C-alpha cells in the first residue's frame, strides 16, 4: 500500500489524490450577489448536507491552488450573506461546467451559460429555473481553513426555503430519486449520472441490533466463497434460526440434494453449502442462507 504524508505533497498532488478518492461528490450550483446586486453563479463539489435541524448545507469556495486568490462567490457572500444552492441535473451539467470559467467579477454567469434566473422569495440571489431543486439559504458563518493555496472556506448555509419542481415528485409528494437525474463530480474531468440501473439497495441496519460478523461460525467468517458483503448481510440478522427450523430447511429438496450428493465428503459439502448460501444472499433470502450455513 502506498502511504503518503500530506506534508510531503504539493496542494496540486493532494487535490488530485483526494478529489479522485473522495468521489462522487454532489454539486452545489451557488448563486450569490455582491453589494451592488451583481449576480454570480458557480459550481462547488466540496458540498454536502450537514444538519437537518437546523437545515444546514456546507460548501467550500477554496483559494485557487494556482495563486491562492479567492473566488467571487466567497467575496459576494462576505458582502451579502445569502445564496441559492441549485441542485445540478444531467440536462444542465455542461452549462454548470461552463459557469466555472473565470469570468471577470461582475459578469453574470446566468447570461454566459444561457440559464434562466428566476427571483427568490427570501434572498436576493436568483434561482436557476432549470434546476429541479433550489434551496434559498442564509449564510450563518464562513470558516476559513487556511490562507495558503488551495485553502478551503467553509460556507455554512442555513436552508430557509426548499423549492421543488413538481415534475420530480411521486404520488406521495416525495422526491422520486429516479426523476432527479442527478450528476456528481469525480476526479479530473469525470462525472457520474445517477440512473436507476446503477443503483442498488442496502437494507437499513437492524434497529434491534444485528448479531455482528464476530458471532458467525468460524467456517463462515473464513469462507473462500462468501464476501465481506455476504458477511455483512448475515451479521445484520437479529438472531440465529432455531435448530428445528434448520432441521426442517435441511429437508427441503434443493438442500437435501446437496447433502445426499456429498455424504462422506465434508469439504465438498461445505463448498456446495457456501455456494448455495451465496446464491440465497444474492436473492436477499438472508435467513435461509444462515440456515444453510448452520446445517451440521
Ligand atoms: C463541477 C465543479 C465543481 C467545482 N467545485 C469546486 C469546489 O468545491 N471548490 C472550489 O473552490 N472550486 C470548485 N470548482 C471551481 C469553481 O467553480 C471555479 O473556480 C469558479 O470559477 C469559481 O467562480 P467564482 O470566482 O465566480 O466564484 C468547481 C468547478 C466545477 C465545474
């Protein structure tokens, strides 16, 4: 394993390693105004939600790595502590990228990028009409993380009004993840698009406390077949099945076939049972997988 001490690296190297490793990152498309009302619009992927009560988002307009100068967004927020965080969908990703060009202060990136400004209700910066979700925020604090090249500035923004385009809502009035068509930033020029075919579910951890991987039998924990994800699913079960249930399950035809075919060959039996458990886990039949693995 390559182990790097950040004190031996340049800001450019740190940026390259961390932007690539800490990915994908959601994109805050922030609109701000200066004290004269000039509008600015810029994307920031050093961004996330940090609290729901109060509703807080944080993003970081950093000092430029090149020359340590500050960005217009930061300067504007210092003058007018308000912003709108517009969430970026695939349809506007190219215009979002274009807005990150270093236009001179006072140049309105809505105009340069061909996006539509619409008035906000509470704050002075306008919203991006094309964005499905727009968050009107008051800036509570700005926390500089340094004063050298690449130093971040945490902008702590309290979300006051959430605007949601009805087209992304489902029948329950909740946001439908499939309709958001979100994009996120990775290292370099890479982005990813969130589509339903690249999503998968992970069952929420058992609220009644899962057994834990450490409670699984040795042969399961050290299986050549079962992966860490398999062990995670098994360890999330609340309790072991009863001996009677295991006994009954062992009599089911698909399991009995394995047992009958491997009489006197314990190694092959273990291998076959682990393969069966792996298949059951892939089908989310977790308790059945556990029973298969506990057959004596
Ligand atoms: C998708 C994307 C994400 C970005 N994320 C950040 C970021 O988190 N922090 C940052 O300082 N610059 C980031 N940038 C670069 C800024 O958007 C760029 O420096 C922009 O010109 C700043 O504009 P301003 O000076 O008008 O505020 C990003 C650029 C893109 C395209």
